[in-house]
């Protein structure tokens, strides 16, 4: 890449679907006479990512041909690699409301947020989608449950965003792909590693990030702040953890934090690909894939999310995955390590289950500092105490 350039976006063009002020005013006037299609929080997150180009090269919600192509071989009809179909669901009543309209208004909480050029309305294949994306049809899987609760039909077409969703949290961290790319260029970062997380960063995560930072110019810590499971740590608590960690333990000139507005799908391997492509659009050249990326329960093998990258031709994704094994503190090595570097037994390693960590935090006990930085543990203890007292 030449001086000041960043990695090309997926498909070659960074999409922007946000209307100018004058266009938005005309669109709002037009919307008064159009059928209204309300969208939920999950699809609102997708709409936002479409609008800012995080899902380039998509310019809207996919049609049936792309939908089936992605399910069958993880490519759009154009041949561009893609792992999860981005759809706009409606129920039977909603499909009738769209009818033969060529354009509809998308609304959120009663307010028009975008127009959509209707290309088609098709019936989703719920069982095939669940099996392809989530590798299961079990309704206990949160992604499958969300799919089951979605409408039977999908409305496809180009999006014209009147405005982005209103957010009252993390305002200074809500950077678009164009903005992160500009920030990387300003800092002179040609190589950037992205890290996806929906959990607080513990020492194992820190180890992966800092190992990756040895070979790139900068780190983009990119926590997901869209919809997650009810028992996941709330986004505001996680952000406090990230802030104190980056302030104390990371070089300020080599790390950036921005929030990722996506909703979690818990799709394991396919979501790892989807996350990597999105981070490429944000300007990352590398992407960390650790143990059980985007997993839930026991639906996926420990390293399935790493193996799926081998299903694509070299260079096809355009972003380099950095794969890591499970890491831990070893008392005999006196350092963080993994099975690749540590010859010692589990008895020498500080390994705690998620259940054990939650029990300790709930009891007001810090996990060992070899597992979690004390500043992070204190934030989590206070948050759990507040939730239990509420």
C-alpha cells in the first residue's frame, strides 16, 4: 500500500447509504405516502452497518438468489465471499402491507429511519438457514431462537438511510469505517489487527492482542455493543473494563477503541468470517481468531472458527486471520503461554471456568491477577453487586 492508503474494502468499494440533508428531507416527505415496515433492534443494527459501509459490498438487504447462494457456498451471486445472509424479516401481515409497492419506509419505534427500494419479497427457508448458519436447528441456540421468532418472509432491496439510529451511549467511540480508516491513515498505520469481543478482556485476551501487536502497526479493539444474550456482561460495564485496561496496560499510540454496532448471532465459524470481513471494511488488515470465536454452549468445536478460514481460496477474504490456541498463565514458565509454548501440566496453570469466575466476582473476590487485571475485576465486582441489589 502507498503512503496514507489503507486496505481496500470488501468487494472494492466502501459503500455509503446515508442520504444528504436535502435528500433526507425529501425522503421523509415521500415516506408519508409509503407503506411502513417496522424493524426490530437486530435488523436496526444491520441497517446501521449497511448504511455506513461496514457490510460492503452490500447496498441493502439481500434477495433470494444471494440468500440461497450464501447458505449453500458462502458466496454472493457475484462470487464475493460472504458468510451470513443479511435479511429484513416481515411476517405474513407485513408482506401483505408491502404488497406490490416499489418502495417502503422502514421505521424504528414509530420514526422513519430509511427508505427501501423493494426488489422482491421471498419466503425464507428457516430450517436450511438455521442448519447452514448455526449448524443446528435446536431452539435452545439463541441464534436459532431469534431466527424462529423472525418473520416467514424477507423483503429485499437497496437501502436509503435518512439517518443513523440514535445512540445515547459511547458517542466518542461510534466511528464509521470511513472514520476508522482516516484515523489509521493519520497515525500512519498500514497494518492493523482487529479484535472482536463481547466479553471483558482478561489476561488471555490481552496476551493474544499483544502477541499480534508485535507484528502490526496498531490494534483496533472493537467490542460488539449490539444485542447480546441477557446473561452476557452489559456493554456499559464492558466499556469501563476496556477503558481502564487500555489506559493502564497498553501503549496509547498503538491502540484504538471503537464500538461495533452489530448484534450477536452466536453463529460460531460463519460469524467469525462475517466479523473478519466487517473489520476489513473498517480498515483492518489482520483479525484475531481465538478459541470458540462467536460460539455458545457446545454447538461448535473449540477451533472450528479458525478452520473455516481454510475453506476460502488464499487471498479471497482479503484479511489475514491470526489464529491462537487457548492461553493461560503458567506458574512454572512465569508468563502467559499456550499449549504451543508451555510444556507443563494443568496443575501449573491458572485456568478458571467461566462459572468459577462468576462465583468469585459475585462473592466480591478478585480472581487471581494472573487471570484478570485487578482493575477489571473491581469493575465487574461492583457491577454484579449493583445488579444483585437492584
